C-alpha cells in the first residue's frame, strides 16, 4: 500500500502521466529510454517512437500498450528502482459530470421569470407615468387656449352684418327687429332657435332659417306665404280683403287698389270674429285652397271666369260652393273640390244656355252629383 501511494505521488509529479515499465530496470540503460529526460533538470527534444504511422507524441490506447509491452511492463516497480527508464504516456482528463438539481433549476427559472416580469411591470409603469404627464400637459394647453379664446372670440364674432334672402312683401327692418340684436350678441352665444321663433311670429312668413356666417354675419333665409285667394271680411269700418295661403292662414290685409286683388279668386261667406293676421280658416276648407293653388298655375286659368266663390256651411265639417260667373247672375252649385274638368264643364253649360229661351227662369245649375240639374225660379202670384 505504501508503495502504491509513493507511485501515485510520483505520477502526479510527472504532470498526471502514467508510468509504464517497458524494459528491465538497469541503471546503465536508463538514459537510452525514448522520451525520458536524461537528467532531472533537462528535457529531451526527441519524441517517443510509436509503431503507428503519424501517431508520434500521442498516447497509445490502454489495450495497445498492454499488448506491446506485455504483462511484465505493468508489474509494480521496486521501491529502490528509478523511474527514469519508464515510458510516460499522457492520458486525457475527464471533466466531472454536472449534477443538476431539478428543484434548484426550477427556482432559478422562476427567479428569472420574476425578474423579467418585474422589468416589464416597471416599463409599463414608466410608460403610464409618461402618458399621464403628456395628458396633463395637453390638458393644460387646452385650458390655456380655451381661456384665451373665451376673451378673444366674443369680440371677433360680434354680429355686425345681417343678410336677408327671400323678401317680397316683408321688409328687412321687420326681420332685423325680430332678431333683437345687441352689442353683447355674437355668433357664439346667439340663440338661433329663439331668433327663428321670433321671425316666424310674423304671419307673412311661412318658414325661416337663420345661419351663422363667420366671422361677424348672420344669414336669414325666409319663405313668405303665397296668397291663393282673398277673403272678404266685414268690419265696422268697412270690408277688407284678407290674403289666404294654401294652408288656410289669413296672413295679411290687401290693399283694394292692389293688382293682386284682381287676380285672386274671392271667397265669401266666411266670418272672422275680431280678425287678427295669422288666423286660420276651418280645416274642411284647406283642400279647397289647395285646389285653388293648383288651378292658379294653369294658363289660362278657368278661375278667371268666376268673380266670386261663396262658401255655404252645411255642418261643422262640410260645406258647399256657389260659383258666380263674371257678368252673369246664374250661380253654379259645386262640391268643395274643384278642378279644371268640372269648371270647364260648368262654363260649357252656361254657354249653351245663353242662347235659349227661358234661361232667365233658371235660378241655379247644380253639378254636385255629376248630373246637371236646373233649379227653376218659383212663380210669383199676380
């Protein structure tokens, strides 16, 4: 055992080389061993010879070494013998196998993931803080901009001009007065709906649209009511002609000398109590007014042959018409709906009767049922 330990120590002192005995130990032959140093302080420049071509300086495999040297070469050397005659063959060092602890690996991976997650969370926190700072900066700029505009805009957008489109009967002063403009009114604080409501209070106006036109203008588009007939209203001071549109709104008093009165069909038999412009006719007359509007577009219009249309009320929802031809005293009774066909037929019958005897005895001609009916005057006693 002591000899083995001594041998191991000497092998370690040779740089981890294995000592092999290739020849019988002899003090005289020791310097001739290939590859062995000649003395303790010198190194031989000769390479050990091997039986394999191109393998000089390489360690032989263990089995080859035993086959070449024989069993005697591996016998334990005597303690008194030297090691200068031994063949030194290098052997490769084996790296120790790594022993992995599964639990330690799992803990290490968990620590790495925790570290990565913490870094990602810190990055999100930084981005969130940066976003909040930018938002606060933008909000501050908006507040500052709003404060500046709140002082500048009222002065810049003060209403200085008004443009009115669609005027025919209504004057521009009426519209401007209805807008109620003041130095404090600008395009920002202007109440457009209230302005339109005040303009519509004028009975002559059917529709209105008020628009802002920056920097300092209001544009008013009005649509005046179009008369389709005139109504004769008797008051204490006399008879007035009131213009009526297709919706049945009596919106204005007409001058008797106006040419418009001569062109419009005259409706009689309608009474107003304390007439005010803007009052409406009964709903059952609205279809008649629509028919008059359509007939007035025809050229020539058959309405021009009649000087008056008298409305005779039957019930609260029904009425009849008596049409008086111009220059004749014989009226024609018609339903409340008029068109070019029935008016043309009535005029044709009047022309036929004009050349016959006894026409003066006819009181009226009835066209209500589609069959022509003559109503004769009653004979008066002697």
